[in-house]
C-alpha cells in the first residue's frame, strides 16, 4: 500500500498493511528536526518520520490576491492577517509560541459593529494553479485544513465574549459564526473543486472543551455548532473527501452527535482529558469512527524517557490499532518541549508495529 491507500483503509475502519502515522509539528520543531535529522525539505522530513498524511496548509495553497495585505506588521511583534485577527510570537518556558492577541471585535455590542469590519471573500484567492502544486505529494494522503465554525470566531471576538454572546445575546454569536461558516464553505468548495478529487481529508478544528468538560452545554452545541459543522461535512462528502473533526478536551458527550452528522475521523483523542480513555473510545466508537491521535503531548512525549515512550506507543497500538480504524498521531501539534529522541521513538515504534502480539489488556 502507498500512504493514500493506507489512510483510506483506516478511514474505512479496516486494517491496512501497517498503522498510518501522522506527526504534525510547529515551525520551530520542524526547523530543529531538519537540523538534527539532516532532512532538507518537508516531504523528506515526513518520510523520515514514516508519516502518511501531509497537511497542505503552508505547502500548497491558492494564490492570495486580496485588496489588503495577507499579513501586515503592526509593530511590537504583532501581525494582522486578512481576517483581522492578530498574533504575536511570545516566549514560553520551553520555546516560542504564536499567540492570539488584541481581539479586534472584542468590544462590539451590536451586529452593526460587526458589519463595519472588513470581511474577506473567497474571491480574494486564485485557485487556478492549485492542482499543479499537488504533484509533489503523489502517493501521500492529502489533507486540507484551516476551516472553523467556533474557534476562528474567538480569534476576533475573544473566547470569553463569544461564550457570553451564546448565553445572553445569541443573535451576535449566530451572525459571527455564520460569517466564518459561509466563507469556509465557499473557499473549500473552490479548493476541493480545483483539486479535482485529489484531496483525501477536509479537517475542521473547533476546540469545544477544557480538560475536564465542555465549554458549553450539549444544547448550545446543537444550536450553534452542529448545524454549521454539518454543512462542512456535507461539503467534504460531496467532493468524495473524508471529514476530520479536531477538538481538544473532554468532548465525550458530543461524540455520538458528531457521528450522526457524518464525521469520519475524530482527532486528537486527548487521552488525559476526562472521559477520553482510548480503550473506552475504541470500544464505543471503533466501528463508527476512524480515531486519530492518542499519544500524549502533555506528559509522555515532553517528559517521558525513550523507553516509556516506546512502551506507551506500543500500548496505544494494541488498544487502538487492532481491527483497523486508527491513525497514530500526537494529541497536539508537537511543540518545542518534545525532544527529538522521543519523536523518533514514537515514530519508529509505531512504524514497526504490525499487530502480531496478543491484544493488550493494560490500563491506559
């Protein structure tokens, strides 16, 4: 099997020749890995880590042709993109992190305030050369990412203000989420059409929970998120692409409803969050969802020894990999606190696993 075939076998919840792997990393980790592993380009690095999926964002994209800069420097390290959301690289205990700052719609009190904002349109992008850029990734599973219903709205409004809107002035929340949803429906319809069936997965990221519970009630999910998410699911399926939904946190109460609207792949199985025990999830959803993730980036990968990483990855393979329907990946984009030797230990252990030993009975 090539990577594309391997990933589609897992999506269909069958057993491929080996576990598909996916190791997304932030730019600083990628730079370090290139230096330490001697790789010279993104495909070479992915192949060194035995990855089967490539996230095309930042690698193959439509040409931006909008009337305002795609990104501009506002001073003091703050950058503003064409949406108007603002980011700044900030130091952390282990390295730099790109953070969202200065929420420009945070003080809005009416929908008219929203309407004064300069909103982007899919016409700002030229998709005519998009398909040509995909040739460099033949054989790999191609993932298109960057859509959101809830989370991107928080980058302009701020999460505290948006949650308050959902509770006390729902018309504000509906208007803002509609704006993002309608843009992404049009943008990704054009992108998937330009790709002419070569995109395998459309990924939407909307973190809906903390490590202990949801940001809002299941009823609010049904009111604000679910119907909009369903439109994006239907878009992916109309283009013969699988749909991956990403949410960190303790989202177990919502998984049945995600299955109901047609989500194919659930990411990232944040095992340290309440209710997200991998063995329980595999038992409850393994025949209805492809599971993606499961390798802890809070404790195991940054703090564990190589031996501990190998042992835990082996357990995840045994629990989640048997019977198919699993793509092994970290629970979060790899950050600067994860040492190279642990990334390699996870990748090599998972790559070597073929499911030949008896099913594991270890606690997770």
